[in-house]
């Protein structure tokens, strides 16, 4: 199985060295109404009624960035959500890890902020592209908290991670399936 995963990662990343530096990748993203479109990744995020913000950081030397954030606060418990798009160059890794290994490392870093793992790394498909996901939870009160899903894949020489935060794991999945579109061979 380990050999199979290594072959999959090798096939997925072969020839995928970044064609642009992180500044160009960030500049390829634009917001138009409810939609963020990044032409470098041919990826769009749709966040109805959300407020979009380019928060950063964009770490040019570290070849990583938090490209965009969207937040929607409906005022009703369980209806609000956030979306974010994070990227990190494969050049940062002497030996490119699988998305599972990459995401496990990210999950461990997030756990340091007090989140607890709800669901360890699992495979899923988004817009026909294989991703690895993980779900964490943070309880703000004994009976109230939020879920954060991290979903990673490799596109154009970068680990691309979509971060979704909502009131339930089911809501994470609904947001993910309705918000994300990737078309690696054509226009998003």
C-alpha cells in the first residue's frame, strides 16, 4: 500500500514544478461578487453572502500563502461559515510527501491551537480531483463548538489546501461540495 501511495504521489506530481512564484500565484486570484477565481490553479470558490478578505500572509521566501478568506455570519447558530485557500510550493520539500503525510503534519500544527481531531486523514474527490481531508473540532462551551475541515491536493506544483469551518461536519461537506470548482484542463 505504501508503494502504491508513493507511486500515486509520484505520478501526480511528476513534472509539476511551480511555473510561477508565490506572488504570481497570489496575483492570479480575483474576487467577483460571491466568487473567488484563481486562474493559476483553475479553481473557484463560491461563498454566497460572504465577506472576502485577502488576509495573508504571503511568504515569498517560504513559497507559501493564505490566498483568500471568506466569512459569512448569518446570526443564526450553525449557519455561519468560513472558507480559506492556502498554498505551499512542492519546492519546500526535498522529498515530496503524499497529501496524506502533508495534511497529517498540518493537522498536528492545528492541534497545537487547541483543536481536537474528529476524523483523521481520509480520501475524497472534489470536482473530479483526488484530495485528502481531515476534520477537527474546537469546543467553545461544553455543548457548542465548530468544526474545521482541511482538504489538500497537489495542483501545478503546489499543495493546495481548502479550509472550511462550520457548525457541523455535515455542513462542512455541503459547503465543500457547493463551494469548490476545479478545472485543471480548462476554464473554471
